[in-house]
C-alpha cells in the first residue's frame, strides 16, 4: 500500500467512521464495498446519489442523458447556477468525488429504455439499483432484470404534486396505491414479464398515498405525473430519495447476511 493509499484510507475513516458506529464492523465493511446504480438523476435520483456517496460506497453508476437546467434548481442536488448546462451525470460525479474521493464513479449519459437495458451497463457490475426514472417501459425492464437476478432494487413512484414528505412509504409493488405510474408498472410486469398476479412481486417501491391535486394556476401539463409538469418540492423529492437509498442499503445488507448464513 502506498503513502497515498494510506492517506485516502485515513481520510475515508474520518469521513465515514460514523457509519461503523451505526452498523458495526461487519456491515460497515460491506457497505464500504457496495456498488450501486441509479437510473434517473432528477429530483429524486440525485438525492439517492447524494445519500449513497455519504455512505462511503465503493462504486456509483450514474445514468441519465439530461443536462442541468435552471428549472431543476428547486429540487435537484447537483443543480446550481454554476452547473447549468452541464450533463447531470457529470455534475453529480464532481459532487460525489468532493464528498468521497475514493468512490469509483461511472457515468452513462443515456436514457434507459426497454431496448438498451441491461446492455447499457456493459461489463460494469452492481450490487443493487434504484430506478428513479419516469418511463414505465424502462421501469418494467429494470424491474424484471433485477427480479431475475434477485438483485436488491428500489423503484421510485411519482413525487410531483406532493407536499408531505412524512407520508412517504415503502411497500411491495403489489400493495402500492395512489400512484398511476406504479399502477402502470404493475400491469406491465404482469402482462409482459410474467410477474405474479397475487402476492409479492419482489419489487420494493417508494411512493406516497398523498392525493395528487391540480395546480393552483393553469400550467403546461404533459399528461404525466413528473415533477416538471406538476410542480414539486425538494422536501418531498429529497425525502423520496433518502428513503430509497436507505431501503436499498437495507436490502443489500440483508442479502449479504443471508448469503453468509447459507455458506455457514
């Protein structure tokens, strides 16, 4: 180990040592070795990345083709006056490396769809994934892929037009309500990917039962529930993101604990 390696390791211990006191030695080591992908780097996904970076994980794969716009500043962690016009993935990469210099950050500047997933990953390996995109075909493809591999996954529902972060929940896709995006995903997984019609679908979802109200003034809605069309609050989008990150880590550590028991 070189002097630079020693310095980075000592620095990482100072930055992330609080996680050791929270999780204990075994799970702290597992967390620090974790490799995760986040699809969609907007109002929710960007905060997922922020949380995972501050958990000191080993690798983050950031996937989004979009660029930072002024309209993102109200809800996306990488959206600043100084980053307007930058690729969202690159802006987040710079932020992650400022938080966690030892993290391997892979950026993939593409939109995920049902034709390019999982080939988009190439040979990059991940231990879990958060889907924070708003395209149902892409969500279905990601969910079906993760289910087939029994890979920890979290699927995020619609955060637009919500006011109350305290109402955010995590449930299996089969039990979610008040979310047309997740309802469409549920239908597509059952129809096109053989997901069960009864019982658990093995897709953990972050969503809110808060009813979606119409905007107080007329605005240009695009027929979806994305943040751009309906308006959004960072208190809610960040809340979704933090819950999604916590759920992903909980799944990941549970899977590793189960594997250890199986081996023993």
